[in-house]
C-alpha cells in the first residue's frame, strides 16, 4: 500500500493532533516510516498523511480536525 494509492473500503485511517509537523515527520522517518505526504486540499482536515510500517494510514494536523466538539446540553450525555 502506498500513500498515493487507492483508498480501502471501511475504516481506513485515523488522525493525530500534533504540535509540530516538522519534528513529528523527522521522528517518523527516523523510525523507518515513509516521509509524511502533504495533503493539498481546501478541506479543513489534516495537512499531512502518513503510513506506519504495517501500511495503516494516519493523518497529522497542527490545526486540528474541524475544531473542538461543543459540550453536550444533556448532563447525562445521552
């Protein structure tokens, strides 16, 4: 599987909200993963996509994933 390959069906990736893209990218490549790829898109999601040694995709974002979830108005959380 490659970062520019076809997207598999089902849950196919997850994301991390990080503080420093450059430092995180350096740590990942030092650990043997491919260099994270910049995602050129106008969508408000992750800036980078990376892949672990087992081929699992994950996103990296300094700005977050669409903002914080608003608090529930239901104190029971249901």
